[in-house]
């Protein structure tokens, strides 16, 4: 009886030991599974984070939108005429008409996508003045005699749409350098008028002029930079030379100010309107980018 009791006790002890070992094994398996799942989750999270940060870095370096708003002062020089039957006087903007400077706001949007940039600019120009003629002139079939007091106006609004491909685009270094080929279409709407003795004679023309040129930028990171562009093309008596140099200063990554100098040489011979003028002057403004 005593021997049977000992055997039963040993069997119970062995069963309890096996149960404990099984529970311990299950506990270890659960912990191991949890640890493996945690490692997998961390790996997936790290991979997703790397992808997100990598994409964000690529977007910030290669994709930007800049909006510029400024004020430009341009001085006029040159001649224009409005003819009827090829009869008309090429009047001088300064000596004949006494046109004053144009002071107008300007705006530009530049979207940069990798090695390409698309720009849209608007440059309004308005020159006016009053003078006493020292010679007779004929404008749009109207003759004004010597000694006539006239009020004149010349307006030219230019919409500038351009595309630039950067053949050199080192924009991921502390010092940046970009050099690209730019093609653009500059649509100029010129409006001319002369008023004397209460009678106004006017003539308008709209001409799109394509240009080919270069655009460049040299910068110390995003803090300060120098940009420049020049483009020219002529066809059928119409041509435009557009040269622009600009300094940018951005103490904040998304905000900054700029100042520059621009020169436009415009020649139009269309719809009985002749224009051969140069507009040049400084400008300044502010910009933000994102």
C-alpha cells in the first residue's frame, strides 16, 4: 500500500513537472512570437519612414513653387507711329511727346520640377506725358501742327510664358548653380493715343513674340542668390530683347525679398503700328515659395 502511494506521488510529481515545463514553453513561445512581430512592425515602420522622408527630401529639393510680387520703374526711349496708307510720322517718345516713367506692379510665378521650370510673368507698362510740338506730326491720319499742345499715352502690357530646361542643375549642394536653355512667348499688347483740342486718336496692336535664351542662378544655399535671364528672337519685323538680373535674399526658407534691373528692347511692325523702343529700369519686391 505504501509502495502504491509512493508510485502515485511520483506520477503526480512528474505530471506537475511536465505541466510546468509545457506552460513555460508556451510562455516562451508567446514572448518569442510577440518579439518577432514587434521586430517586423519596427522594420515596416522604419521602411515607411525612410520612404516618406526620402520622398519629402526629393520634393523639397526638386519641386518648388515661387510667387513674386514687386514694383517696377521703367524709363522709355525710342519711337512709335500709326500709319494710314503708309503715311505717318515716327514720333520720338522723349523729344516729341515728353513721356514720363512708368511705375507699375509686376508679378511672376515659377514652378520648378526637377530639371525643368515653367514661368508665368506679367509686366504692365504705362507712359504718358504732355508737350508742345516743335514740328508737325501725322499720327493715324491726323496731322498736328507745330505749336500744338498734345497729351500722349503709350501702354504696353506683356504676358511672359517661359519654359526652361537646366542643362546644369547643381541644386543639392551648399553652393548652388543652375544653367538652362529658356524658350518663351511674350505677348505684347501695345496701345498708343494722342489727344489735342479735346480730340483723341488711338491705335492698338497685339503681337506674340517667341524668344530663345538662357536662364541662370548662383546661390549660397537658400540664403542669398543671383539670377539672370536673357532672351531674343525676331520675325516679320517684330522682335524683342529681354534682359534681366536679380538678387534674392531670403532670411526665412519660404519668404524673401528681391531687387533687380530689367531692359526690354521692343520692335513691332504690324497692323499699321510701328514701335521701336527701349524700356529699362529697376524693380524690387517680395516672394514666397513652397
